[in-house]
């Protein structure tokens, strides 16, 4: 096999595997401190120190575990707070040494095992309760099914209820030996007459709606539109209404202006639109008249002030002249 084959390259890259203990992740609270503790356990079993102390630099930790400095600091802080790992500085220059407290590690592992055992017991109880509830539910469902089946069978034996008819029709029915109810010919004739009268009333109502609508009504305009139809006929009473309430508004000019106006939303009642237009014209005319009066009054005041200034200047000039 060639030396540069993919399998040789993969084997060369995988020559330094590290062990990871799943139980360490459980007691440390995560994969990162669990990986750091697993590697520390590995070196504590291979150190020559009698108390299990070993030293490693930050670069060596990163080469072995791929944990960057911030991840190493976080893992060391967690393990020291749990009391599992100890640290101290030794030698000249000072080096950071690590060791594992085996007693605390055993206590933490035992607590974790107890929690797992309690969780398993709780799961077993939940499963037993679920099975018991499922069995009781199945039993109730079977009993309910039996009751429903019995009740349904009993109901099927009964004859069906007579069909509902119009209140004015007499409930005259005949029962056959098989238990079914049928209507007599007299009742069928009454039902036929009622149906004929209802159809005639419906046709009369449609004829009323199909009649020629009054001018100015929403039916005369057809569909809703944003502009007043060219041939639209306004109600004649609008002129009398406008002359009585808004005599200052010219109705013909208002109609022409409204025909040229395009609304944003479609309209159908153009008589109402014309009334609104006349009201708005009256408001605008009153506001324009008020503004004209204000301007005229202000101009008269200015003229009076100007005349007073001219008179004062004339008097001053007369007093100065010898």
C-alpha cells in the first residue's frame, strides 16, 4: 500500500487519542469540564509524584484537548469550586501543578449514581402508573362500548320519529306493521299547496325588486363607483332643502363640481354625497367670508395708524418752521 494513501494519512492523524469519561461530564456539569477532568485523571495515573501531582502548560492542554484558554479557565474554575481539582505553583521558574482529590471525586460520583438510581426508580413508577391507568381506561372504554351498543340496539328497534312539517299541517300519519311512518295523501296535498304558495310569494318579491327604481336611489346607479354617473338624476327635493338651509350655495355649481370629483372609495348613494358636498361648500364659504372680514379690518387699522403718523409728522414740521 502506498505511503501517501488516505488510510495512512488518517492513521497518522489519529495516533494520539484521548479518553473521555462520561461520568465526569455528569458531575462537572458539562462536556468541557468533563473533558478537562478526564485528561487530568489520565495524567494523575501516570505521574511519578507520590501524591499524584503533575504539571502542564496552557499550550500543552490546548494541544491535547483542543480547549482554548478561556475554556480551560472556565473548566478549572468549575472543578476547583466542586473541590475535585487542586492547583499550586512549584519551582523556579514557577510552574502550575495539578492534582485530583480522590475522596471528593468519589463522593461526587456516588451522589451522581444515587441521582441516576432515583431517576430510574421514578421512571419505573411512572411506567407502572401509566400501565395501570391505561388498563383502567381500556376497561372503562370496553364497558362504555357495551353500554352504547346495547342502547343503540334498543333504539334501532324503535320506529323512527315522524318527519317535521309546517305548523299549519295536521300531523296525520299511518303506521305500517314494520314500524315505519308514512304520510297520508291528505297531508301530502297540504304540503304541496304550502310549497306552491311559498314559490308564488318568492316570485312576487323578485318582481318588486325588478321594477323600475326611483331616480336617485342606490338601485338606479347599479354598481358602486368612485365618480358620479353622467346620467344620474338627483332628487328634486334636494333643491328645496338646499335653498332653505344653505341659500349661499349654488346647487348647480355643486352638482357640476361633484360630477368632476373622483372619490377614493366607491359610493352608491349620490343624493347623500350631494348633501355632504353642499354642507362642505357652506362651511368653506363661511370661512372665506370670515377671512375677508379679518383682512378688511386689519387694513383699516393700518390705514388709521399711517394717517396718525402722517398727521404727527405734519404737526412736527409746522412747529419747526420759523
